[in-house]
C-alpha cells in the first residue's frame, strides 16, 4: 500500500462486510480517519478503533444528506468517498421478479447517486475531493444470472464516464472500481465456478493503491477484466457461443 496515503478523512459505505469492510480496516490501519456507513450499527461498532460508525441506508436520500453533514461536522471535510454499498441476487431467466430488479437499482445505482448528491456540493465549494464507487466487470457485458445486478453496474460505469470530465474541471477526481469475483457474502450465493476468485483483503489493497494513484478505472484481476473487455467487442453470434461454452456449460 502506498504511504503516506493522500487523504485525512475517507467515507466508506457498505463498510460492514466484503470489500468495503476490508477497505475501512486497511485505511484505519494506515492512519486515515475512516467514516464507515452501513445499515447495521452493530457491525460498524465491531470494526474496532480508528473507524467511526455512521449508520445509514443509502437508498434514503434524506438520511444520506444528514449522515454526510454529521461526518463533516465530527471528522472534518471528506477527502475521499468510496461508495461500496450494494446488493446482488442471482436471477433465473425463467422466473423474473420485478422486485429483485427494483431493489438492485435502488440500492446499487440510486444509492450511489444519493451519496453523490449529498457530497458533491460540499466538494465543489472547496474545489477539491475524490469520489469513487464500486461497479463491477459485470458491467462490461451481459452475463447469465446477473440480469438484475449487471445493468446497475453498467449504469455506474456510465455514470462515472458522464461525470468525470465536468467534475475534473471543478477540482474533483472520479474513480470507478470494477472488481471481478471476490469472496464475499454476496458471491457465496453463486452456484457456479468463479474464475480468478480473489479475497476481499486483496481487492481492498488493489482498490486503495489505484485510488492513491488517481486512476479513473481500477479493474482487477487485470486478466479477467481484459477477457471481458475483449468479449464485448465480439460479434454477437461469437459472444453468445463463448457464453454457452464458458458459462452455461
């Protein structure tokens, strides 16, 4: 991990489990003031010293605005936001449930938008800041079982591409984090082999390193990200043949 890290105060959402939890712990260990948010106060309290819990539901825009104000009042200006709150449910194409799709979009996409709406005016007033969010390599291409999840991640990638040029002029950096398969409570739902599976700690280290370097896209594992980026360039007959052999075999 790069030292010293370039942030005094970092806000991490989705900090109670998975990649968000590992990021919060590693930042705190490096001496950064960490504001950690998730819906469950007890899990935030269990993160330990150096991490300040601010429970909230990112789908509640009023709660998010109040939470950001409280964080900055107690800990000072947020230098970096890592928006990692999210949900995932595998989808069977034969039994589509609109509620699953709605929940994914409300949490993964609108949750991020709610956080940005509360935070960006403050960063713009200061003329500095760094915002980032966890999308996924599943946002590159449509994949089986990810019909509810993948579109939210594609939207988050597009969101970053849309906002980055304008925010850069305002002195604000934007980073989109695109992990592959990471061993978390969410991916444990999968009943298929997950190539290039990583630990949450390894994902957190790569995320922090990429953010410290100021990269727009932080994608890992690189080989898996490259494979999916190439796959999206294939003509559809070849793409679907690849999916049939590699995923639906």
